[in-house]
C-alpha cells in the first residue's frame, strides 16, 4: 500500500493534521467571558494550604480561577477538613478539582514505582480500587466538591456515562491528568468524546505540537508553565503570550518543587507547601506580565460563571 493512501485518508477523511502545526495559527476559541487564558494552581493539599494561597492572591492581586487539590488523595482529609476545603472554594468562587484517592505511587501495587514500571501509566488497578475511588468520589460530592482530576480513560468513560444518565450532578467537571499521558490531537479528541472538560497534555510539548492539538480539540488545555525537577524542571513563563495565543482557551499551571513524590506523600510538611504556593502565585503574576507586554491583544479577566465552584 502506498503511504500516500494513508496521508490522503488523514487529510481528507479525518479532522486531524498530518503533522505538527509549524505555522502556529492563533486559536479562534476563548473561554466563556472572552478570556484567552486563566490561572490554575495545582497541589493545594489541605485547607490551610488553600488559605495560604488566598492570602498570596490578595497580596499580588492576580486572580486564580482553579485549584487542583489533594493530588495525594482527598482520602487523607477527615470529614471536617474536606467540608472546610469545599467551603473555602465556595466562598472564594474558585473552581476546585480534587483527586479522591492516593494514586499509583501510593497504592498497594508497586510496579509503577520500579525503574521501568512507570511506563505502565497511572491507571486504576482492578475493580476494588475503582470501587474505593467511587466511594471517595461520593464523599467529595456530599461535601460539595464539583470537580475531579481523572488519570484513567476507563474511569472517564464510566463517569461520563453516569453524568449523562443523571446519576451524578450535571455540573460536575472532569479534568484529565497529565498522568494519563496524552500528547497529540487524536488523544485529545478521544478525551473530549469521552466527556472530559479539560485536559493536561504532557508537559514537554513544543508550540507546534500544542498548535496541532488546538487545531482539533475544543477543550481548554492545561499547560505547565512550571514543573517539578523530577519531570524536567522547565520554566515556560517567557512563552506565556505565545502559548495563550496558540492554545486559547488555556489554563496556565504552576508546579515547582523537587518531585511529585516529595510534594504529595501522606506526611508532607505544611510549611514547605505554603512556601511553594507563594511561588506558584508569583509565577502566575509573571506570566500575566509577559502577556501584558506582548503585541497580542490577549484577554485575561475574572469571569467565573462557568466554573464548577464547590456547593458548600
């Protein structure tokens, strides 16, 4: 079979680009409310850490629209703290997306943390683990949480059907984690079709790679502007304006630190988390400054009507 037949099929019968978009077209999409980019702060692991972030936001006057919390698992919060966490999000009108249970680095399966086992991906192991995830998911719903971090396409498929069938509230949002490992437009379209509300591509994608995803996918993209040393440690603040232009609607996200294991184990040190959250908000301010300095007419605002703010 001549390769031209495959090329023709992709270009004529699908919506996908044949190669990465080196022409770097500007996205024609924006968030509800007109913004090209928003701010996302991941790794808000407890209620006191959430309060520290709010203090830094007030100091720097930079809106944060979304937090990704309890990456080590909301199961590490007791009922009172979980409800308090939801109340903080409700009062501040910040979208909250939680990870319900300790993920592959901390459950009873250890293949993922071996030298080569990491390539197996951070999927949910077995139906007992899925059952535990759903039980903790339900506890979070009862506390008022309306957003969740999803590392597994099978789980996304199930949750999407549950939402469509009215088993869970229709305003619950699902963000697909970087741990699912998607990095092209075909994978992004799959997640969109399965019911994702946004997704986090791999952190090391080039601008043409991101542009190829945006040319097909309508979901907001969650793009790392800063990432832990163990996953590359890169800092992309200087590219903020170009990423906003190409990827809109895009969440800039900030995760400095040594490693995921260091940040999200069960015995994390609160003072270290509070130091890092101040750095994250500072990096958000820096990205906004670069967007403001650009020649692009980029919109950043505090519109929140479309956010899945906790109901607490």
